[in-house]
C-alpha cells in the first residue's frame, strides 16, 4: 500500500518572516526600540555623564537580550553569533588589535613629527569615553554584522557581502563633519576589517571589541577626533600638525593615509586567516 504524505506548504506569514528583508528589518526594529527608549530615559533622569553612560550601557545589554529572544522565537534558531564559546578571548583579542592599530598610526605620526604630546590627564578621564565607544560598538556591530552581514551572506556569499556591508558602513558615515574621499575610504576599509573579523570567528565579540577599541583609543587615549566628531582631552592630549592626507585633518585619524595602509594590511591578513579556516561561504547560485 502506498502512503502519501502531505507536502508542507509554508503559510503567507511564514514566507513573510523568512523573506531576507524581513529578517534584517524585524530584528533591528525589535532591539532598537527598547535601546532608544532606555537611552532616552538615562539621558533624561541622570545629570552626571558617567551615570548616563551606565544607563546607556544597560540599554545596549537589553538590546542584545531582545535580539536573542527574536532569534529564538521568530527565526526559530539559536543565535550562534552570540555564542559564549570563545567570547572572552575573542573580545580581548579584538580590543587589543583595535588599540594596537591606532597606537601604530599615532606612533608613525610621532616619528614623522606630525603628533606632539603636550600633557597627560588623570586616568579617570577614560571611563566615560570607554563606555560610550563600547555602546557604539555593541549596537553598530549588532546591526551591520550581526543582522545585515549574516543574512546577506546566506544568499550572496562572503565576498559579495563583505564588499556590500563595507560600502554601507562607509555610506552611514557620509553625513559626518569634515569627511573626505580619503576618510570615506578609511571607513570602508574599517568596515571590511570588522566584516573579516566576523567571517573569521562567526561571532560578534571580536567585532564589537575591535570597533570599540578603535574609537576609544583615538578619543579616550590620544584625544584625536573620531570620524569628524570633536572630542575632549583624553588620557594623552597632543597636537597634530601636517597635511590633512597624513594627519586626517579635522576628521581625525580615520582620514589619514597611514591608517588606510594599516587597515588594508590587517583586512588582507584576517581574510587570509578566514580562508585558511574554511570560513568563506559561496553565493547561493554557486552551490
């Protein structure tokens, strides 16, 4: 006797939830709403900047919890991009890489006579910028790498996705003050490095830490403008002098040719490591 099993036919709601654009927009809306509300509450109810940043950091953590809930209950999957395996080691490795790249760029400028140290501030000044840039790294990486990169890679493969998300990362900074073609190229290259870090590990911890350390070391350590945003004195305050293509000008170190060279080399090495680890996905039309 031949048994005929019913064929699964996805409902309209199921198809809607599995549509790539839905899978990118829905999680972002879900975790950004509580983040923005809690961030606004922290800004409204606290006067001291340190407490405002603490409230915003709690808001970022709530956003991550919300994202995990959406993945488990809407996408019906375990969010491996936030797996605890290797979280601590990858976080500190990413933080070390981000800090080292900026330190190398500043060291090169000092060697060329383009950065002069003028004083040292108390260590306590690093607390507020550290929390600020950790929050920025957490939210931006969750959006760009955790959601957009992850979903696009399933269809477009690693290389196309890396290129698209890197350009998107640059486009998101086009409204920043004092941006130039060189600084835009730097932001795209930074996006490529962050995407390559996600490729290598499959998790967000290294990306978040690298992103946070990259910004924090410019702002909280060397008192250099971050992506065109003027910063107050960090741990070390100094003076930049020289042509804009070398120092980055008013945009900050992310507008420097030295920074671009460091980013290109770092990205190439990270992609090579991802290839060696067989972490490169091919596009759906080649499978």
